[in-house]
């Protein structure tokens, strides 16, 4: 058997550098935004909600018929994914050390309050909060809470894993020395 140094560099022997927590937070934000806005589109399609993310993102600023169809929903899903990167980075910067699901639930609740109550007047295609049907309110609260939980738990879980791995690495190097 030949020495490991002379063996050809096989693909299975090469180790990729793991993705940093910052980059995982960016990916989590984009995927979370696209996924949860996709579920919101389904809720809108099946009349659980009277507004969709396209009402916030596109219909409030553009008056084309294309905003009413599938194209408008897909474009706004991608835009929500990009904007969600910023949301995930806010969680990463301020709350990544908070373990468990409760911080994510609270984060999603705060986002819902911000968009549906305080920022609502900015979006002319979205009815005022007092005019929204109860189905819309309940469904949107649930989606925002699940979105916040997804973002928060994913980022804090990865943070805890990295902390655990670095502490285990430090312990093993102390034991070896």
C-alpha cells in the first residue's frame, strides 16, 4: 500500500470548508422567505387570506394585470426571499444566542405587528387592519409566527452547533496535549 501523500487526490478524500454561520443565515433567510411566502400564496389561492405578499410587494406600487396572476406571485416570492435575507441578518446580529423556539415565535409576532399594523398604511392594495377579515388575521399571524420560528430556530440551532463543536475541539486538543 502506498503512502497517503502519493495517493491521487480522490474526491471523497477532499474536505470542503463548512459554510459560516453568517452565510447559513443568508441562505436561511432566502429559503425561509421563498418557502413561507409560497405557503402564503397557497393560503391566498384557497381564500384563507384576502391579501397575499404580492399585495404588499407589487400591487401597492404597480397597476398591471400581470400582478394579479401567477407571474406576480412568483416575482413577489423572489422579492420576499431577498428581503428576508435582511430579516434573517437582523435575527443573526441580535438574537442568535437565544436558544429554543420562543425567541423565533416572538420575532415572527413582532414582524406581523410591524407589517400588518404599523406599516399597513404604506401599502394601498392592502386593506386597513380594522377592515381585514378574521380569516386573514389568523392565517397571517400563523404564517408570520411559523416564519419567525423557522428563521430563529435555524439560526440559533446552527450557532449552538458551532459553539458545541468549537468547545469539543478545544477539549480534545487539551486532552491530546
